[in-house]
């Protein structure tokens, strides 16, 4: 890919429990030619898996005939991953910030880490809805193997 | 796509070592609760979770580990994790699981913990 080129690829998965791991695996295969650092690649895979799991569970409610669509757009400086389901009629719920102390004290449920991990793994997260589809756009700033100016 | 998970316990001195393998998500709950419960019954001084054979932990797996810490408060401060990849060490840090589970970065540290 030259500096001014962009690459867009799309694939979809049936809404079956566990298919979020397949989504992460496919993303890993798609990104392999970019030579990303292992650290960044693992962050991308976790964000994709958690977003896809939400799409399968909450967006499509495990209806196998409703696909989760994943689009990747690679630009010279950034990677955009858009994960869409058929939960567009619902607003994105405002998740409570997980607090492990509150969870251990029984004040919060032990669950509720998914959105937190997505926000911590990606550089930017945006939600859009129309009457049909709900889409989460994950943005990652690309760093190639050997780059040293990247820190969390 | 059903995940696979196994947990086995052995005892090294006064330390219960819980060997984990596979994927830690909601399907891991029964095995993990059984293994940790079995370890606690033997009343060891310390607990070591061996993650070397764990390939994947998702948010439900994190919730499961938090749930175990809530269910068994007596293990807090006496439990450590060994064999986490750098990525999952980072996740233990940002979720603050690291405040309750010592994260050991090499086998030497794990041996020190076992033989403390």
C-alpha cells in the first residue's frame, strides 16, 4: 500500500456465541501484512472480540441469521474497524465505570468490563445508529514493528 | 464455537497451584470454581494461578475472576498469577485485578512465592 492508498475490506459472521474469537482471528490475518507490534495487535484483537461479542449478544440477540458485519479501513496512519449489528433501534447503553473495589464489596456486579476494555484498547470509539443498524467504529493509530515512540 | 477450559490443582508445600488451560470466558466458571474450591478446602497458605496454558481471557473471564475474589475474600492478598502474557498483564493492571492478585513475571518469582 502506498502512502495515499486506502484499503477497505469487509466480512461478516453469523451471530453465534463464541464467534467473537473468529472475528479477532480474521482481523489478525487481515492485519498480518502490516507488521504491527504484538502489543498493538493484541489490543486490536481484544477490542474487536469484545465489540463483536456485544454485537452478537446484545445487538443481534444470538439470531444466527442476523450477521455481524466487520469493515476494516486501513489508511497510512490509522486503522478503522466498524462492527455493525441489527440493534439500531436501541440507544447505546451508558455503562457504569467498573470499579473493582465496589465489585468486591458487592456494590457493583462482577460483570461490566466489556465496554471498559474496548475504550482502553482503542484510541477512539464512536457509536452510530440508524433505524436498523448499530455500528461501533474503533480507531487505532498504527505503529509498525520497531517504532519506539509508542506508549500507553 | 464452544471454548475449552480446564483447571487442575496440585500442592507444592503450603501453596496450592491451580493450573489453567484453554480459554477463560463464562464457560470456564464451573471448572474454575471447582478447582479453587478444592484448593481452599485444603487450607493452604498461598494460591498460585498458573496461566501459562491460557490463550484467551475475555471480559466475562475477567468478571469470573472478580467474582471468585468476591466469593472467597480469604484468598485476597494470598493469591498470585504466573504465566500471563504481557497483554493480559496489562489487562490485569487496567482492571486493577493486580491490586488483589500478585502478578509474577518469571518462574523465579513464582518459586519464591511458592516457597515463601
